[in-house]
C-alpha cells in the first residue's frame, strides 16, 4: 500500500519579500491554524542580519496571503538573540499557544552547549488574538531539544507535548505549561536504523490531529549518506541528507503507544525550489490543519520558500493504520 501527499502546484505559495529588511532572504517552516473561517500563518523569516523572526499572514483560501509588515515575535534577550525558529500553533480551550525554538548566544543549562557559541531552548508562548504573544517559558533547558508541539487538548487532565530529545521523539506532561517534570517524560519512537529514509534522525511536524483511531502525526526524518565527489575542483566525499515526511498514529489515551508507522515516506523534495535553496533537499512541515476533511500540509522548501501539499484526512488515517502491513 502506497500513499503520497499531493503537491498543490509546481511553484511556492509564498516567497521572500525583497523590499523587506527582515524577510528578504528566506521565508519558511510555517505554522498554520484555521480559525473563524480564515487560515492564520506564522512563518520563520530571515533578512539582512540573518536572524530568524516570526511573521504573520492571513488568508481566506489558504493560498493567497496578506502579510503584516513587521514581525510578531522577535529576539528580546541572550536566550534568543540568534533567532526565533519553527513555530507551531495549537488552540486549547480558546487560547492560542505557540511552541518555537529560541536560538541564542547564552547557554542555559549545565555541561557543554549543544551548539558552539550558544544554546537552543524549546519555548512556549500564548496569545488570545494570534498577533501579540506572551512568553510562558521552556519545556527543558540545556539540551539539544527541538520539534516540540502541544496536543490540541489536555490528555487525562494535563497538557501534553511532543518534543525531540535526540534521537527520539518524547512525550511530556504539564499541569500548567510552565513546569514539565522529567519524571513525566517518556520516549515514543526514534530513527529506524534499517530503514532507508529515517535511519539517522526523526522529529515531529505539526499539531497532532485527533481522529477516532488515534492521534495522527506527520513527522520528518533523514538518513545521512556518503556522496562521492569527483570533479576538477574537488575530490573526496561529503555527507548528504534529504528530509522526507512520514506519518505516525499514536494512541488517544496514551500517546507513548504507537499504533501505526508505515515504513515509506509520504512526501519528499522533487521541485527545484525544494532541492535547491538556503539548505538543499528539504521539505520541512510544521503545519497540518484540517479543513472540510482535507489536510493542508504547509512546508518550507529548501529553507527558502513555502509550499503546500494536501490529502484527504480519511485516506491518510487509513495509510497510517494499514500502510505498514
């Protein structure tokens, strides 16, 4: 059984704005939530200083967007001075919560920083209007932890989140979104060493989709490959990676239980703007809102532009349940 997301067009739906100082180079890795009949996008952007900020755009059809002229979230201190990255927005009990990665020159934790010269922090913020955001705090500090996202409702009376404590995807619980006890964290799944496309690294994508069969989660992965180089300029080897998108189905009451995880990916780079860009061979999906039974998978292409792929939710659930069998 095979399955693929359908690419909307052969061109991006959003590109950098060359007239802007903060989004003239790259716009990518968007979050999109459908609320009150409109698509609301928060996207990562880079401009003349190469520091990531988050922009906001709104659309009636999910294809044509009106952007605010200035970012809605940008660095404020040493913890996020190098950029605010990869938003994911969930609505819980009428309030909007954004998870994002803060990348800063200051390392907050113990031991060695996960990245030279600074650290990363998986943060949460809240809003009541999708424009103004109040920072709540981190899920963890002092470790290489990304790809975190909140479930769109409480599970067994507590807030729940997926996060990536490399190399595995983990589940975390919180009573108040501020304290995430390590005793309430557990691994769910990780890379598959013998699988051709996600043997090295995996991570969660957009907000989990609740279905009668379980939590439907898009994810991403790559396998590091050695590519031989032989040219008049250079000879030798280099490591390459291609980001692809897959799907996982988790139990509704206990998301540490994996119900289905097909071996094959459902989407991968094919267009020139996905295979070439600021980072080549990347389709990175942070958003999968469902509207009238259709999953809208918005993604960053080549860390440079934004694309869209779609599918019927029922078909994706069937593939998640039976595609690996």
